[in-house]
C-alpha cells in the first residue's frame, strides 16, 4: 500500500538492525491532534450544495467518474500481460452488489467529492474475496506515534468499527488527493470550487424568484389621488395588496391583465445594469466549477467558451488531462495494495489503445515507432508500454 513507503524498512548492519523511519513522523502525528479533519466547510453540506443541488458539479463528477470507471484495464507484471488473472477476476466482480464499473465509479466519485477514497478488503489475509467502497465522510484515520496510520475508524449510526493496519498489509486502501496543509486527508475539487458553487446556487435561486414573480422585473402602482383624498385608506391598501398577491404574482399568473381602479397607475421598472449582468455572473461561476474539476466547459454545455476548436479536441483534452491521470493514479494504488496481500507484484493501468478519444494519437504513435528501423522489437514494445512477453510466449 502506498501509504507505507518509507515507514520502516529494516536494514541489517552487522549484528544490529537499523529501522529507517521519517524523522518528521512524530512531529506530523503530534500536529494532527486536536483539530478537525475537514476544513471550515463540512463535507456533507458541501456535497449537498455542490453535487446534489448543483447541476454543473453533478455533471462534472458524473462525467469524470463514469469515463474513468469505463476504461479497459490491463493486468501485467514485468514480463507478461495477463488475459486471465486473480486480480482481474476480483475487479470484474468485486462484490455481490456491484460490478467493476459500479465500484470504481463510486470510488472515483468519493475521491472527487471529498479528496479521499476508501476501499475495504474482505478476506482472510490472502487476496480478498470482495472489495467494498466506504463513504469518506464516515471514515477517520488514526495516526500512530510515527505519523503513519495504525488504523481506520468507520462510524455508521452511532456504531464504530475499527480496521487495524499491520506491518504486512492494510484492510483499507486509502487513496487521497494532494493537500498542501494536511498529512492524512486529501483536498477535493469540490472544496476548491466552493466559492463558485455558492455564487452559482445563489444565481439559480435569484432566477427562480424571478420566475415566481411572473418572469419580469417588478413595478410600482402609483396612486395619483382622487379629489379630496391624498392617500389610500387602510382597507383599500389591504384589499389592493391581497388582490396583487392572489391574482398577479407567481408563474401561473404570468401575463394576466391587471384592472386598476380610478387614481391608480402602473409604472413598470426595467432591469438595472446589475440585473442584466446576473446571467453572465452565473455562467462565469459555472466555468470556474468546470475548471476546478478539469472538465472543458464545452462538454458541460456552458456557453461563451471557445478554448477548443471543436468538441473532439475538447473530449481528447478531457481524457488526456483529467480522466487518465486520475484513473492511472487510483488503479496503481489498488494494484500496490492488492500486491501486499498476494506477495506478487502486478501492475494495473488503463489500456490506452482501446480509448476511442485517443485513437488518433495512438495510431500516430504506433506508426512512428513501427517505422523506426533502428529500434529492436523489445525496445519498441517498451516504448509502447508493452511487457517483454505475452502470455504463452517462451523465454
């Protein structure tokens, strides 16, 4: 598991055993005590406002998670690429309720929304029988005196379950995004886009309020005053207010004619310059959200963006700059974690040759390497990311 790199590699020097560990580990562990794991915005509220109640955040997360989970995966070691392998079989059916795509989509979604993804292994210490994605908002990392995790605590409905980490392997695979100020938890794109999400949601509420008000700016009823009467009586004012609320407000009353009695005149009010800029502010906030997640605005249907020449270029950039880095990092972490159970080092990564969005790039690369007569077959295979041998080859 990648969390253990540098934790405690034992090296024999004569008759003594020297244990290598980070000198900053105890300081890191001490610094984490007594403070909240999350930032000033709790992750449940942020997820509700940025994913559940925001179409841009929802679509960005779904687009990335679905694309990354649908990538075909390759299982190989230093020598061979495997068509059949226990790791491949486990990932194809990780548990009774999910297939590979469903499990990976949940893992990618948790990582995008919270900055942390947790995968639980169910088994007896060998290759797990099942894999389950755990909710990040329910998980708490328990650091040891040296700063490295000694366990994870999962809380559901007031009940807690602890996963203990031993020297050989961990029952939980913790994948996290980079966080500059936290040693144990990751920083999510949703947290970075929190300000833009607030602006976008506020603009949506403003638009809804405008629709409820007949989708037009408000106006004023001016009382000119009949002879001998300078202002409306209390009863007249209350009746006028009641009729306005019941007969002329709301979307169902849009366009309904207004009948004004003597002395009353309607003065419509036009949009102010700030009202006219409101839609542009909402679109700018939507672009900021898409940028935080790494999704080209064109793919989310956001108008006013001409960064890419066409949709195909935007889609290629989306896969190359967002989907592939995320999928490669997560699958590599899963492969290292599962290798701790089996003792056999395997590599798990996306198959670039089966991604339609990258077909043009891959065709050009294959053609360029194939035409390089000064390279041996082994060198060509290495440049293309292929192992030295295929399954069934000799030598």
